C-alpha cells in the first residue's frame, strides 16, 4: 500500500511541475452536492459535501489526478484520492481505459485501500470492472465491481446519465447480511448561470437493516464548475 501511495504521489507531483515544453493539459473541477454517494451508499450521512480535484493529461493517453471530498465516518471527515491511468482507442469507436486508484483518509489511515479499474467505452455506452484486494481496508476482503453506464443527450444542453453496478464482496455478511448488492443512479444535468446544475436519484437494493437511510433511494442536487 505504501509503495503505491509513494508512486502516485510522486507521479502527481511530477505532473504538476512538468516543464511547459512537455505537452500536458491541466483541468480542475469543484462541486457542491447535497449528498456524496459512492456506489449508492451515502458517505456523508446524507449531509452536503464540497468536492474538487485536478487532472493532468499527457500526449499518448496517460493521466494523473487527485480528488477530495468531506465524508462522515465518525472521526474521519475527509477522503483524498490519488490516481494514475491510461486511455486510448483500441478499435474504431472503442476506447480502453486503465486506472490505479488509492483511496486515503488522512484522519484514519487504517481505512486506506486501493483499486484497479478497467473500462471499455462505445460512444455513449461504457462497461467496466473495478477490483480491490482489501476493500475498505478489510484484510483479504477481495471485491469486484462490474458496472455499466449510458449517457443520453436530450438537447444540446441537457443530458441524462444512467449507471448500474454490482458490488461483490468475499464475505457473506460484508454488506449487512449480504455479500453483494446492486446500486444505481440517474442524473440530469444542464447549464445554469455559468455552472452545471445536476439533479438525480441514487439508491441500492439493500435492506434498511444493512445501512439505514444511507443506502435507500433518494434524490440529490449538485452544482459543479470546471476550472
């Protein structure tokens, strides 16, 4: 875990100080949302979150980035992610994406964990798989996350995004009394006064006993801005 964190930190530090002669594109974003949900599960106890990040993209499809958000895990109030990746066209209209992600929680490093991700995109449709050898820092708790997403343009300015994923853990009772669950989300976005306004629904098929209100179907709204 420490080796991957060192690698990611070094890569991002190098990217942010890369000489102007090296072709690279830096992009940032900031979001205010009524609820930070991760795979259908609220990370903030259904309270608002402020989020933001930076990405550096290089010629050849390589990229590095960082992203952060407030969370509500008892004494842990922040999530800070680091990632490296590559994406490129492998066939006409088909794009492959590869990524390594380090999830870290500065107030409680025992929660830190990593994922590897692969995805395929065909126009507006994408499928992918994430894998973690110790999901949510649980020893030997392997985790798989196959998912699919689709984006549809209602007009030139209004878009719809739909996603569904299957969370699969090794232990039979990792998610309450279950070893797996389905999460889903549907989001509409449109420009509003120089920012992007989003409204949608997110949820899971988990029983209330597993996570109370944090994984039941709910509506959220957000404002985001590219920097």
